[in-house]
C-alpha cells in the first residue's frame, strides 16, 4: 500500500483574461478521499487537469509527498486519472486497455500479466479479460477505466465525474466499488462530482467550489450541519432558506427579521453573521414539525410526494416561497390542500451569511 499527500499551494489559472481559478490552497493527506463539489464552470476540471499535468498553472506550486512536481510533465507524475467518458481504446480488448499503461512504462510482460489480472479481480471483472470494449455495459467500461488507472499503482488517483454517464443504479454500484477500492488500496484520491449525494456518501472531506474558489472544505457532516454560507447550504442537501436582516446577535444566537413575513427566526449563527446585514435562516426539511392547528409559520401543503423510505411535502409560504418538509414513510402526515403550521427548534436553525 503506497499513498502520498497531494498539495496545491496558491495554484491559480487564467484562460486569456478570464480567471478560472483563484489561488487555491488545498491539502490532501496521504490516503485521504477528497471530493470537489460545485456547479458546472466552477473550476473542478481545471484543478484536476493541473494536478494531472495536462494544464500549466499561472501561479503557485503542486506537491506530491515531499516533491515539488509543478514542472514535471504528466507522464512523469505517476498519477492515475479516470475520466467521465472512460476514454478506453475501442480497438483493444479489456486486458490490453489495462496493460497499456504498464507497457508504455516498460514493465516486463510477465509482471504485466500478473498485475492486469490483479487489477481485473480488484474491479470484479476477472472473467472479462478477453472481451471487446463494445461488448461491455457502461458500468463495466467504467470499471475497466478504474482498473486501468489503478494498475500503475499510482500514489495519487484523480477522478473527474467518473460516474456521470451511468444511470442511477449503476452509479450506486460503482460508487460502492470505488469506496471499496479506496479502503483496500488507500490511494490518495481527488474525486470530482456535481452530485451532492455522491459527495456526501463517498468523501472523507468535501471542498465546495464556486467561481474558481473553494467556498468551504470539511467533513460531510460538518458541511451539512454548519455550512459557511447560503451558497454552500443550498448546494449540499435539501435546504429551506428564509432571507432577511440580522436584528441581533448574542451568545452565538442570531435573530433574523424575515423579508415579506411578519416574523423573526432565531438560530445558531455561523461565522460572518453581522447585525444589520442580510442573512439566510437555514431550516432543513427533516427539522420541521408540521401540524394542521396551533402555532407556527403559516403554509399551504401543495403536494405529498412518496419517495420510498421517506415522504417529501411541498409547501408554499404566504410569500409564495416554496418549502420542503420530509418524514419517514409511515408517519402520519396531513393531506395535500390543507393549510398547516410549521415549527422548529432554535437549535436546529443556522443563520448564515450570504457570502463568506
Ligand atoms: N480551455 C479553456 N479555454 C477557455 N476557458 C476555459 C477552458 N477550460 C475551462 N475554461 C473556463 O474555466 C472555467 C472553469 O471550467 P472547468 O474547470 O471546466 O469547470 P467545471 O469542471 O467545474 O465545470 C469555466 O468558466 C470555463 O468556461
Ligand atoms: Mg468539469
């Protein structure tokens, strides 16, 4: 088992005069699985391509273990890369696709045979060595691409939306496969997705990106529980956010006067919340109590959506804003069309700045 740390020190990138990456500081410990999560155009692929050596940064340096690799060409970096579109060689069979990286590195053919077999077993394709690529399903092709990246035993593995082309069920399977391979081989992994569920399920840490910047980095649960700002909250998990102005801040608890509603919401303030400034009150769908009578924020229950293990309820506030509440299936919920009241506990609410 061999893994190395990966560090971006002030890496920045321009395309012409457009800044694609602000100076990025990011450090992955040896063996860590970090996910870059962000909307299209936020700079994820650019950062990965710089790590792989396919793109030159305009500033900063890149380090693998104790080595500064900024000036090293891609083929000398010993990094495994998996792309969304597999990028397999269609005219070679499975075995030859995986063997390719070893052949160009001049590995002896007896070693190649053993290593390819081991990589194939690793992704559970032991029976498929002689198959043509076009005879494989999408999920199998992506596992070949994984085996091809793993066979060179790189200390660092980069994956750019490797599951993006798979349907939901296959996605889940290959997600598990990637997690298992990571546990088994412990490679330092930088994984890219724009799918928040995937990021939450797979990562030791998640870096949320926007506009070439890392907005927040942390463990999945910490990001979910304490997002740094409204953008991170809305990108990670289902969010209900009430916008308003901070009235007061005392002992870590802020009170926000909500725009368009004659109400105030109290909650735990995260860093950057300032009295007099705009803020968002984040209330997760699972933290909201719903009742047909009593106190609370008035809302109309528009529809009840069964989602398997949970039911989602879509509501509309008096301002027209949409709200979501979630319950385990089997819990008693009101029927659609009812006017209801929503309530929550102050400790479940986070008051977030609009920007960090
Ligand atoms: N080769 C390129 N030439 C010009 N602009 C580019 C190029 N590659 C990426 N960009 C721009 O850089 C920004 C980041 O792109 P990218 O890293 O591909 O984002 P993501 O992978 O998060 O969708 C975008 O604004 C994109 O349009
Ligand atoms: Mg991309």
